[in-house]
């Protein structure tokens, strides 16, 4: 398909307090590998958005941002919101979590093993470690434990609490059945 045969599609919409302008092109022929022998059909969408916010001097200012995503599936007026706002932005958050795990103290890398369950276990344990650290750092109920024992001590305590045989299953079920409040700062 020649470049001039591509059609640009546009839609404007609101999402929360944001005004969004989506423009996309479907079926872009992308050639790669040696001499362009491998080919893909790509679909590109760009979202330009603006919203109002109050600055430090209590003035209303307009903020803007621009996002671009590639998709292997064609985009349309019916699916562009779902793909971009509900899918791609969420995926970005997942990737940000992986970057924390790879580069900010966890030393998370690809696990190579002959046993698929061992690789899945490694991944799940890494995710749990990240969740526990996040809870320990930002949850009021765990703040004192975090300050008293430090990061490693608090994690060791949580791990031993979850794994220890001294937990009473009936008491835990009763606690989980009752309403509770988890406050994040």
C-alpha cells in the first residue's frame, strides 16, 4: 500500500476532565529485517489531550499531553477509547512496575529454568515482594512496623506471619469476613 493510500481517522471526546483528540492510521506497511523481507501491518494512534488545573497561586492553567501507541489490531471510532485510555495507559503502569523491579533494588531479570512452574514461581514471588514493599511504605497500619523493623525486618516479619503454622485459620477467616479499612497515605 502506498503512503498516499493511507486514511487518517479523527475523533474528539471527553474522558473525565480531559478533552481528547484522537487521530489514527490503520494498515501501515512496516518492513524490517534484512532487505525488508519481514513485513507487518501496524496501526498508529496519537492522542492529544488538555485539561484544566489549579496552580500554586490558585490560577487556572491548561495542561496538555500527547501520547502515541502502536497496535497490531485496526483502530476504529468504536474501540479507540477502550484501547488507548483503558488498555494502553494501564499497560504503561504495568511496565513502570517492571522497571522498578528491574532497576530499583530488586534486580529482577528473566528467569531461565527447565521447569516452567519454577519460572512462574520466581515471577510471582517478585511481584509479591514488590506489593509487600509498597504496602509497607505507604500503608498507615504498617508504618510503625516499617519504622521499627526497617524494610528487610518488616518483610521478614510479614513473610513469617503469612507462612507460620501458628496462625489460626478460623480466626483469619473471621477477620477476613469482617469489614476492615485499609488507608493509604
